[in-house]
C-alpha cells in the first residue's frame, strides 16, 4: 500500500516540481530556440514514459501484492506485446532523434555571412581577436606566444596586422549578425559557454574549433568556462556584451590592432594614445589575479 | 579508431558464432529434463586452459589494436615524420620466426612423446626469443645513437612504446616457457607437459603475428595497404 | 516441445579437468585463499572500505557546494582532488570491483554449479593486485602535493600540468599506476569469470538456463576485458608523457607565459581512448545490475522473468552496441562535427533494448505475487531511478540537446541517477538477498527498511532537483559557485538542501554497515533457502556453502532458472536441480 502510494507521489511530485519550481533555463538570447524546442519535445516524451512506467509499477504493487493464498500467473513471454512495445519505443526514439539531427545539421553548418571572432582561452582568462578591415584573421601559433604577443599571432602574416585584439577584457558583438566563434587555447582545454546563447564548444590547444550563433538580444552576458582547466576553472569568467550596431561600431573603433599593440617597442613614447600602454598590463591581470587568489586560499 | 573497431568485429564474429550454438532462440521454459547432453550446448571439448589463453590473447590483441588505432590517428596529422627502421629488425623478425618454428616442433614432438625433441625445441625457442629481445634492445640503441630519441617526435615515441610493449609480452611469455622447460626436464607428467607446450606455442605464434603486424605498421606498409584498399573501394 | 525424460541412473556431473585446490593452513584458508567465495568477500570488503572514503569525499564536496565560503579548508585545489578521487573510486574501485570481483566471484561458481573458478590461483592473484592498486591509490592522499585533481576523466594536457593539483607532483603518477595495476588485476579475475561460465557449467546447465545474473556479469566481464585495454593504453601513454616527457597527448603549450617542452601531441586522442573504455564502463556497471535485479524481481514476485529470451538478447545487444557510442561523451569536444550524426543515432538505438529490459521488469510484476521484501523494495527503487536516469540519457545522447547541457549539473545528476544510485540500489538489494547465503543469517528487517526508505527517497531528492540546476546553466566541477549570474538566490538554497540530503543519505549507510556487522552474530537464522528461490546457490547442502560448494556430487540441472508458480506444481517454485516435468500442458508430476 505505502509503497504504491510513494511511487505515485514520486510521479506527481516530479511533475509538480517540473512545472512549479523556479529553476528553469535562462531566457534565451540567441537564435538557438531550436535547441530549446528539442529539449521541450524530449521533456514531453520522456516525461510521459516516466510517468507511465512508474504508475504502472505502482498499480502492480497495489493490485498484485502478496496476500494469503495468492499465486502468480505463469506467462513466460508474450511475443506480440513485446513486438508492439519495441515498435512504439522505436517510434518514440525516432521522434526524438530526427528533430535533433535536423537542428544539429544547422548547428554545424555555418552561414556564409557569419563574421569570424576568435576566442583564446588560457589559464584562467579569455581573450578575443576580431578581423580588421580586411575581414580576415591572421594565422597564429602557440609557439609564438610571448608576453608581448600573448595570443601568438604570427607577425609575418599580413592578414594579422590589422586584427583587433581584446586581451582579457569584454567582448562586444553586434545584435542580429551571425558570428562564427573560432576557439583556440594556448595551454589546456577550456570551453566557451554562455548559458543564454545555449551553444558551447571545447577549446583544444593545437587546433581551432568553432560554433556559430546569432545574438538576438542586447545585454551583458557572463561567459563561463565549461571544461575543467585546473584550479582556477570556477573563477574563469568573462563577459560578452551584445550591442546595437551603433554601440558596437563605437566600441570597435576604440580597440587596438595587433600592429598598434606591437608597435610601442619600435615607436616607443611617440605613441601617446591613452590606454594603449594599459592593454598589455591588463592582459595578464585577471589570470594572475586568480592565481594569486588561489595562492592565498591555498595558504590558509 | 577504425582498427580497433575492425578487431572488435572479428571478436564479435567469434562471439556470434559461439552464441549461435547456444540455442538462443530456444524456449528454455519448455525444455525440462537433462538438456545438457546436446553436445553443442555443453562446454567445449577444448581444454579449459586453452580457452583461457584464447580469451587472454583476445585481450592482448585488443591492446595492440588500440595502439595501432592511436598510431593511425596521430599519423593522420600533417607533421608526421616516421623514423627509418633499422635493418636489424629484419634479422629480429627472422629470429622470432625461428622461435615459433622451434616451439611448433616441440609441440609435435610432445604429441608423439619424444621428450628429447621437446627439450630441444623448448630450449631453442627460449634462446631465440631471448636473442630477439636482445636484438630489439640493440635496435633501440642504434636509433638513439642516430639521434632518434624517445621524446623528440611522436613517431619515435610510438616506435619505442609499441616495440617495448611487444617485448614485455615476450618477456612474460619467457616466464611461462621457463616453467614449461623446467617441467620438460622433470618430465613428471607428460599429459601436462603436452598441454603447456601447446599453450606456449599458441602464445608464441600469436606474438609473432602481432610482431608482423607491428612491423608492417611501423614500416608504413600498413598505411599504404589501407590507402590501396580505400582507393579500390572508391 | 522438447521433452527429454531423465534416464535412470544419470551419473553425477563432475568437471574432471579443474583441480580443486585444498587449503592446508589458516593462512591459505582465509588470507591467501583460492576459494572464490573467500576472494569474493575480500573483494567486497576492500571495495566497501574504499567506497566509504569516496562517500566521505562526497560529503566534503557537498559542504563546499551547499555552503560556499563557509568551509575554508576546502580550497579549490582540495575540491578538485575530492571530485577526482570520489569519481574514480566510485566507478572503478567500488562498483566495478564489487560487481565483478565481489558478486562475480561469489555467484558465478555457485550459480553455474561449479566447485570453484577454473583458475583459482590466478583468481587469488587478481585480488591481491587489486588490493595493491587500492593501496597505491590511497597512498596518493599522503604523497607530496596530494592526489590528482584532474577530474576522473584525467584529460590531458591539464592532468599533467602544474595548474592542476598533483599534475606535476606524485598525484597523477600514482593514479595512473594504480589504474594500470587495477587493469592487470582485473584481467586476471575477468579471465576466470568468463572461462568459468564457458567451461565450468554443470551438467544440464545450458547457457539458456543460466540465471540472468550470470548473463549480466558474464557479458559485463567480456566487455570489461575488451574495454579496459583502452584505458590501459591511455594510462601508459600519459604516464610516459608525464615521466619521460614524450608528447602523445601534449601539443605545443604556453603555460603561464612559459613554453613547455612538449610538441605535436593530440589531446583528443586521449579522449577517444578514454571514452572507448569509459562508455562500455557504464554498462560494465549496469549489466550486472540488470541481471541481478531481474533475479530479485522474479524471485520476490514469485513469477518467471517476463521474456527471458528477450532479456538475454538485450543484454548481449547492449553489450555489443555500447562499443560504438563512445563519442557521445565528446559532442562538444571539438571533434569532427559530422561524427555527431553517427554517434547520436547509435546512442539512441541503444535506448531500445534498454527500454525492453525495463518493460520486462515491470511486466514481471504484472499478475505476480509480489512480496514486498527488502530486496524487492530495492529492485523497485532501482527501476524508478534507472528509468529516470535512462530518460535523461536521451537528452544527452541527442547531440544537439547535449550542447547546452554538457558539462553542467544536468550531467552530474544524470550519471549519478543512472550509474550511481541505480546500481548501488541493486547492490543493496543483492546484499539483502544473498547475505543469508553468505552468513547463514538474515539482515535485520527494521534497520533494512529504514535504510531503504532514506536511501531511495534521499537519493532521489538529491539528484532529481539537480537536473534543473544544470538546465539553468550551472557548470559541473565548479569549486565555487560565487559571482555567477545563473546562480540565483533560490538556486543556492536548493544547493544547501541537496547537501543536507546528502548527509542524511550518508548517515543511512552507516546504519546499513552496522546492520551488516551486527547481523553476522545476531541476525535471525536463515536456513538454506529463505526466499524459496530456484537457482543453484540456494540448493547447496551447507549454508554458508562449504569449500567445493556442492558436497560430494555436483548438482544436475533439469530446468531453467525461473520455474516459479508453475501450474501443476505443488510449491510455487521448482529448484533447477529438481527432476521431473511440470507445466501447463503436461501431467502434474
Ligand atoms: C549520496 C551519494 C553521492 C553524492 C552526494 C555524490 C556527490 C557528488 C558530487 C558533489 C560530485 C561533484 C560534482 C561536481 O562538482 O561536478 C560528484 C561527482 C561524481 N560522482 Fe558522485 N556522489 C554520490 C555517489 C556517487 C556514486 C555512487 C557514484 C558511482 C558511479 C558517483 C560517481 C561520481 C562521478 C563519476 C563524479 C564525477 C567526478 C568528476 O567530475 O571528475 N557518485 N559526486
Ligand atoms: Cu575551465
Ligand atoms: Cu556513454
């Protein structure tokens, strides 16, 4: 009796929790509503199956619990029933898989008008690189990483000279324009994850991975690292700001290009634009800050 | 991972063949009484130790198939620079073949009960296997002398790793062979001796096969072979 | 209908080839014993001991997550060491060892009607190497730098770099060595379990008459033998990377402004190798649980397992399929995106045989005579948690749904439900079921019910709400949940609640341990077959079974393992070794 009741309560409780609890996904800010829809379909199908199986169990426990003189039925198998169940399951699984695969093919096929943005992960901070006027990112190599060239842009590549570097600062993106995020790491695995965008992908040292999305809402969003990357992993936050086209251009205009950033060594004091000398100092700051924080925590 | 998948297909083939003899379609609740006298449904007539060794060799095969898979995956990257195989490996291969042949002779002799031949075969097999190991070590020395160090490049690392693993398995086999040889000199239980000589031979042939595959892999023939197959298919 | 009337004077079954080892002293009887039953108990005790360590670690982690900033001694460094050791111990040193080394050793020889495993000496070695592996693992707690904090997946390059606890100290070296030892030890044991099922079966015990427990353990062992080499290869290669400076998995890396020596390795290669082992591992833990739970349900519902043939096919099918789904753990790893199509399809196909198993379990209850004994309660709880966890698997297996959910708390909730809670519930059910055979006494009923309700409901309350944290976007493996916009105030409260539940559930396990020890002396006498079960282990002449299991003659098997409530039979069960014909279409004997 009690057991059957508890089983029913589990189903009812789970469904109520699902419907009433305040814990649900963050409002979406990208084009990947398809993903949310697929999740909703999945919730429906799996929810029905869960409720059906557990309620059926509850009924059996209630109805066929042992009483004096009872004897179980003898039924080794029932071919027809089993075939039917198999078919129904196969149909359900297909109903889950097919929409999923359609959305996946969208996810992996980047639209041709997407602009490229490079994200570079390192322990434990995010940097970004945007193509300059030529619309192309220059090549890069971890072997070329130095304090003056923290992203390892290959200096001899002309495409790289006008690339805009955002070192350990916020990334801005224009709303409504598809972007292809090119993901790179110079040390360990990281994963660029903005919950509101739904999309994510690991970053692997030695290769470039990617995903694409279109921001659909302006606002400020937090970047979380979603692949264990050492002690600083939970503190490896970043910020993506989705701007209107105007604000975006204004921001873009203030950024430094690779050529400008590497220039100070040659032109020295002649270059007196404010904030210019700040940039390299800022570069290492957050990563080191986290490292320092960990240090103090560790010494406690 | 294609190599390991192919390997597992072969294993699955064996498993499927065996399962197909286990009456998987039968309805056991209807078969009361002494069903075990259907020969195929009972255990195999092979000695248990042989089956045990067979299962173990499947595991070893799996191990080397995985190394091969890893090798191919790494090889696909453009910066791959295979190292030149020392000539000595040819000689070593020959020695290992000899070792297998010697054990095969010992097996035949054991079946015929010619204990002297068994001893001769076992001793030859053991010595040639030792010679193979020494040859492998010399090949390593040659390579390091020529500047192909373990850490200088992934292809080198793979070479040392895979040959080393194979060598370790031979070494393990030598322990078994040593015990068998001791048994051959005591000659206390001929039945038992026959079985252990057969087991040794089985293990030796398998490791020879693994070595040939590894050799082909490291020499780059395996990759060429696969390329040809791929071209034939497309 | 195949009818083989037993001829008169069937000779007793005997396996001539296997020589039974006879102990000569106290040492060889209880310590360096070659008797599978003793080895089983050694395995179980060691696994339980190390499992307790993992349980305590889970409390520490929950303290940190539930009450962030309150416990200073749990630094991020320590937190990562805790999750790594917790995860690795639970999956490998506890569950794999317990199901295969513990239950496998105890049940296989008894259930197939053998006197012992076929290679008892190797079997003994297997345990001692396992113990050594455990000791090496434990020693890493005391090594300079502490245990590794690389996560149980040990992903390079991070695992062997200085930003990870133990990466440049002893931690990772000891972990890899311990795993290598474990695999060697396991292979020795695994050979025994497989070959004993192949060759050790007594007369009449065809494969299709085996209880599903044996089918589950057998298939899982075959899988483990083929999957563990992948972990072995990965461990050896990583060990070389760490100790000798090779670059199997290490590309060019600039660590904190410094260029490392490594060059040209592939981190993805490790992930493929790891998950080629890691996914089958899930089923290595699940299949024995499937098998055992089938027998628990059938015995305690007094009804044959529904669709036995389908159950066997499903076990074999799941075992085979699970080797071609590994990359579903790598959807967002940056591998070629087109793999996603293939692996999502194979993964969802596995759902079909798995679902069939679930249907057959619940259909076994239908028109049964359900005794709500403690093993039965645990079996029911298993179905609930397994169905729940299996269904969330359909989220994560469906490649595009996995994109937002991977590496979040959703994943943590999912795998705890399906391979943490569900198999552990079966372990408990199995212990309540077979304890009387092992000790001759029943476990205390009241303590058992308390243990059941707290464990089942508590675990459900821990892990069900956790899915929703993941849905919000809370990543897993976060030592600190501060400064995150997705973590609302209420989500912090939820986390505290989960932590409190974790402590309550943990406490219930202490009650269980007490019960285990107390009942050895004070439990009710059980008799040889307290559950009135059909399988051979309940038909031994002595309880606990003596050395050699079956007295002078081995039993002869006349029927399958599930002759419960056969019409026409007097009792509602017919032991497998009972001759005679019963059944709907024949004369009552
Ligand atoms: C009441 C029991 C348990 C509690 C409270 C618990 C709690 C936890 C927690 C808090 C984490 C870390 C989550 C994170 O920060 O990402 C974790 C990770 C994990 N647990 Fe458990 N756990 C329990 C039982 C189990 C069991 C029985 C298993 C067996 C399969 C298991 C396997 C794992 C694994 C594999 C990980 C992942 C480790 C990693 O991320 O590297 N846990 N558990
Ligand atoms: Cu991270
Ligand atoms: Cu998996």
